[in-house]
């Protein structure tokens, strides 16, 4: 008798997608609400509902936010990402495709007069979408420039009606170990948590992002909703947000828990304060071999410097 052992890359035939389903998959996605599709959807567990938000893009550009350098090519920015939910390397784009971005809801709670949970497409309809060109500086000493589409975080906060004691804004990302292999690593404090003061979150630069390059946001860049804070190191720009809470106490953020001596709460870009293991005096522009001097607040000091008056005793820039 011959005993055949399956190789690691093989799957049982019963788990394979039927041929007719494979070739009709676009039709299936368009008809996800139909009862006749229920059995078929079971064969496509990671796709979720289709992203139907394409009609919102491209949005009108806000010319108040200009760049001193070319936009980083889309092919570079979508394939070189920190997104620890999907792995600790920069090559997470393929793994991130398993994330289901529809249906997706965002919970808004805490010290607010109007707590709610809203579907991402309803949020897009309610908010004034615009395109902004932002520079970003990673704590790892590389930088990029992106045409984001989204809306000011302040607009969402005002709609939620902050109440007394709302001193900080706490952000939380999704938790789904079935699709995010990085979240199976027990030594990380999942889910990812980030935070801003209410004053920082209400600054005009703080931007909730829903798209990039005139299209819905790629999964590798934090679809369907992420934060952009261009005066801070990139780890402050949390991806794939599911919850925004106004709270009284300063949130204990993901990277503070992992490396409190290296990654503090404030994370403002400052070339004069080195990382414990490397200089922050200059940066490499992603997609090029160019090195540029790092600017205080990443060059956005005119917008944000006033937020930190009187906080000289704080670990502002670590």
C-alpha cells in the first residue's frame, strides 16, 4: 500500500475554490447582499464586501499644503511600509491584502456628548474630503511625501461634542489574529494604541486619511482609515482605526509599552535629539539616494510649535 503525504504547500481538494466561482468572482462581489451568494462567499473568507468608495476620489486639493520635494512614487509608498500587524519587515503589502475593509465601523466614545458607531462609507459621506500633500519622517531616519485624501480630525471631534475632562484622544486599531499574522505574536501589546492631546488632535494638520494618490487608501497604507500627523515621527500615524476615544488620562501607547526609553508619547520630529541608537540629524528620501537635513517639527513648526509652550520638562521629541 502506498501512503502519500501532502506537501506543506498543498491544500485538500475540498478547500480549493471551485472553477466557476473563480471565474465569476467579480459577479459574486457585486452581489454580496443576495441570498444566492451566501454559499459562494463561504469560499472567499478573506475578501469581505467590496470597497465601493471609489466615487469619492479624487478629491479637490487643498493648496495650503504644499511640498518642497516631489511626491514619492505610488509604487514605492505602497510596497514599503511599517505595519506590524502583518509583519516586522517593510514588505507587508501582500500579507495586508487579507484585511477585510468592508464592512468596517469606527466607534467614537469616551467623554463625548454624541457617542456613536459609524460605518466607514457613512463617515465618508458626512466629512469634507480634500487632498493634502504631506511630508512624513520616520524615526528610522527615512522620509516620504504623499498625496493623502481625508478630512481634519478636528471635524470628527467637534461632531462628537467633547465633554469636560476630554484631555486626550486615544486611537485603537483592529484586532483580528485570523488575518493579521503579526497579532499572533504574544510579546506585542495588541491591539495597537496611539494617542494625542486634544489640542494636538484639534490642530489643522491632524488629518484622518481615507485615500491616497487620488484613490481609496491601499490596505498596505492603513485602509480604510488612518491618522496622518506630519510633524511627528511616523509611528504616531496609526493605521486601520476602529475606535477613537476622548479620555481624561494620557493613553499608554503601543510603542511606549514596547520601548519606553526610545519611543515616548510626544514623538515630535527634532534633529537635535538623537535616537538612542542613531542620529536624527538627517534623513534618506524614500525612493532616492538623496539625504536631507532633518527639520524641526519636520518643517511644520509654523502650525504646531505653539502647542508645546511650557512643556520643556516633557520628553517632547523621543
